[in-house]
C-alpha cells in the first residue's frame, strides 16, 4: 500500500468518525431534552469522548505538527 492509499484510507476513517460523533451529539441532545435516564446519557457521552480521542489520533497521523 503506498502513501496516498494509506492517506486516503485515514481520511475516509476520519470522515466516518466525525459523522458518528455528530450523530451521537445530536442523539445526546435529543435524549437530554426528553429527560432520558442519566446513566444512558453518561454512557453516550463517554462514547462521544472516545470518538473524539480517535479523531484526534487520526488527525495527528494525517496532519502532524511540524516545528520549524
């Protein structure tokens, strides 16, 4: 697998994770407004944080900080 293929795959994964993160955020907001069980909301928030961490790791791989 060459560098462009690997980069494209990471971009695709990043897009999917961002989409999941947005969907989970919307679902959390909707359930909070309905007054859903706090434990369920807590679990969903932890999932959202895990997605955010995965997104950050992929972004670091794709766009490394270059100190000049």
